C-alpha cells in the first residue's frame, strides 16, 4: 500500500475537523507581554512617617488591585511594567504613580484640604477639632485674604471670640491694632505671645496674608506649654508649605480705597463771623464783621478779601488708594516640596499731594526635603522691606492746625499760592506735603528657620524635632527739613491788584539728620524640641500623642 503524501494527510485532518466536528489542538506559546510582567511591592505612609493601612492600590484601567496591610505594605503580581498605580484613601489626595519597570515603591500620601480643616494647631502640635478640650479659635488664611485691610491684626477683628483690638492710628505704616485676648492682664504687659511656624517672633502684623495657611488663638490652659510668656494667650500662625504635584503659579491683585470716617464738620465763614459777633456783643464790644462783609463771605464775590475756607476739604482728599500684588509658586515631588512667594503693597495717605505713604515688599521661600524615610529637612526664609514716608511735621500737628484754622482766612489764594500760617508757621496745605522736606523710615526684616526631623528606626511614630532660627532687623531713618514760603496779603495796588508778601517759615536753614541702628536686632532660638521625643501612634479609630 502506498503511503499518503504529507500534504494529503493535512487535507484529510482538515476534512475531519470540518465535517466530523473534530477539535483541532494547537499548542499555545506564552506571549512576550505575559513573559515580562513583574511583581510590585511597596509601603505607603503619611507626612509623619506613619504607616497607612487600608489604602486601595489599583492598576489603572484594570480591575486588578489590593489594599495595604497594617504596616502599610502592599504586593501586586503580574503587573505590566508600563502600567500606572492609582492610590485612594479617605481623607487623602488620590495619586497616580507610573510603574516604569520599578518593583519597589516608598509612597507618601498627602492629606486633602477638607481633611486638614478638621485639625487645629495647638501648642503640642495638631489635634482634631472633635477631640480638643481647650479653648482654641481658628481662622483660615482664605478668610484673612478676604478682609479689605493691609494689616493682619485688623483682619482678625470679629473673627475670633474673646479677641479685642485697639487701634490708635490709621496712618499708613502705623495702622496696626494692639491685640488683647480675654481682656487686659494684671501684669505689666497684656500682649499675647505670637508664634510663627513654631518660632516666637514679632511683626506678625506685616505678614503677607497670601502666605498664611491658618491662625490659631489659644485662650486658656492649652497655651501653658509656652510658659509664663503665654499668660496673655498665644497666637499661632502657620504659613503655607509646598505640596506634591505639578507647579502651580498663582497671581492675585487687590485694589482698595480708604477714607477718613470721622471728621468734624466745621463752621463756614458766615456762621463763624456771626458767632464771633455774638461773642463780642455779649462781652460788651462792637461786632467784628458787618452784614455786608458776612454776605461777601457767603456769596464768594471777593475771595481775596473775604474767603470762605473749608480747611479739611483743602487738605484731606475724599478717597485714598491701597493696592496689593502677590505672586506665588507651589509644587514638588515626594522628595522635595516648595512654596515661594513675592508680594508688594502700597498704601497712600489721606492728604492731598500727600508726603505720607507706605510701601512694602516681601519674599518668602518654604522648602521641605525628605532625604529618606527617616530624615526630613525644612528651610524657611522670609524677608521684607517696610518703607514709611512722612513729612517732617507729624500727623497730630497737621490735624491740630486743621482744627484751629479760621474759615475767614485763606488756605490758598485764588492764584494758587499758599496763604498765611495759622500758628507757629504751620499751614497744613504746605506742611502735609514734601514742600517742607521729608522723613523716610526704612526697616529691613530677615527671618530664617532651619528644622530637622529624625524618625527613630524601629519605633514607628517616635521622632526628634529640632529648630534653629535667626532673625535680623536693620533700620535706616533719614529726616530732611527746609524752610518753606507762605504768602500774606498786604493790600491792593492802584490797579486793584492784590499785593502778596512772601515770608519764610519753619527753620532758618535746611537740616539733614540720619540714624542707623548700630547693631541689628538678632536673636538665636533653639527649640526645646531638640531634647523632646514625640511619640505618636495611631490606628483607624484612635490616636495617641505623648511628649517626653
């Protein structure tokens, strides 16, 4: 019998498979993709280096996933090297991590804004609002930014129970309020202690509101950790820090207007003339002004001889401007996060052609670096320039002259020249401007803070936190005053033209004075936390903090 050709056997088998319903067996070879899958392992922790159990870890676009164990560890098998891991946990931001062929991960989860709002800052760190027992009030930074003021102390008014603010001046650069918490103290000093990012500091009034994350006010024994300095309460200010994610560039502009709210309503020239006549008659003297002269004061027909001056209207303008520009950059990765901001503001005085104004420029950089899972560094640098400008005459002297000026005397003559002085050579139309000189007060403030946090290996939640701070202030004061010229009406010539006599007022010759603070204010602060061990353990429903 002749053998069946090889191709004939193949045809025969195909026929049986087609007509005889015979299965055809094909050997399966592993695909290239299946042979290259990897096993991914990792640990998930929070910013305090505590393990997070129960975090959902999914492979993006698939149903494959797992959850972390009680130590925050997870394992995923048969994962595509080019896949992306999606991490989800209640109270924390959802994050995505591309695998890129890596097999081990050490992941840091950040709390969401909503979760952060459930915590308040206290002297011992942070605690949940529902578990705190002390009297603590918290103000968000967003609320402070909404206040139409350039001073942080004024922005706290009405937002914290038990807090009183005493404002003695609205002058640009000196418009801060004195803060009292639950009334005055029986000690010499009633001011509360101000702590900025863990460091007791002065000058919180001039902080940039856009740099503030939140403000906590401790009003009872919860401030006892700060010692006797906290007898009048404590104001804890936390500035913004970086966040993991893409760089976020923010710009904001605020334009506002201010005006004097309580100015006396002064009598006009006709009213003043009648009152003077009444006083003279009651004293047995003759009236000083006739009815014809009073009528000329009223109708303004002869402003040279019979002016009708509103001194406040001549010097104080109805609206003054204030503006603020702020630019910030925020972002980072698991290893390094940053927050950098720059801001400038301008506040004008309420006088016309005012020599009074305030300018401020500030810069801040808050940097955090995770060297490894046990060591974290943070560096805070902040600086600002406070530029105050005034005339040589004080605001009190200017307002005193305004209130003593007679409406029957000219502040400015019809030709625009300044009128005579009211007393002591002062005419506020001139003394409120740079025509008599200037006074410049510049203050440079530098704040720095270097912090180190070391987590003790082998004991989860046990760490040492240390800070070193250095502050320097430089003050430069320059005062220049010169004689100024005022004009007095001496009569009229043959053509009935006014004759004005110029005369110098003030000092005899120009004077220049400078003052530089001989040594900048410096103080070094090393927090007691260098010798303090903070032990924090937590589980899903309970938390415990111990300070030793």
